[in-house]
C-alpha cells in the first residue's frame, strides 16, 4: 500500500479511531508519539445549517470540555484515555477549559467521551 493511500485512509478516521491507531502503533513499535495531537477548532457546520436541517436528529456532535471540576487529575487521565493527547497537552486543555475535544464525533462516540469525562468529574457539552 502506498503512503498516499495510507494518508487517505487516515483522513477518513474519527478522533477515536485515530487515537486507537496511535496507541496500537506505539505498542507495536515500542515508541511514543512525539507531538500531541489536538483537535482543531473550526466553525460548527450545524451553526450554518438552515432551520429545517436543525430539526433533524444530528449524526455528529461537537464535544466540549466546559469545566474540569474539583478532580483535575482524574479528568486529565480520562481525557488522555479518550484522545491521544500527551500528558502536558491534556493538562493544558483541562486548565484552560473550555476545550474542544472532538469537532464532528459520531453520536455514540460523543456520548462515550461525555460519559467517561463526566465520571471523572468534568462538565462536558455536546452540541
């Protein structure tokens, strides 16, 4: 498989799938990701959609960490578990909330991220 094909396949992946891929590569090759992977903030597509489209059930959600709560360490651990963020990047995200975790996550993935972070004590918003 050519590198172009690999890149094309990676472009199709969700944040959770990419995080799993990175963990698998780290385990397989005994390495660590050198740079943290952050989700870029972009204007929400739902904000530009007409009112008729807003009435339909959404398939993709923007997941935002609103507040870390009292137990920041647990939230940092949970954030690292649901993303591929390095420790420093996860700590920075928690300390500088609000932080966009995923821009267009599928419904099940968004709910899973929200559940795990809320179990750690964070306040999370799906939009």
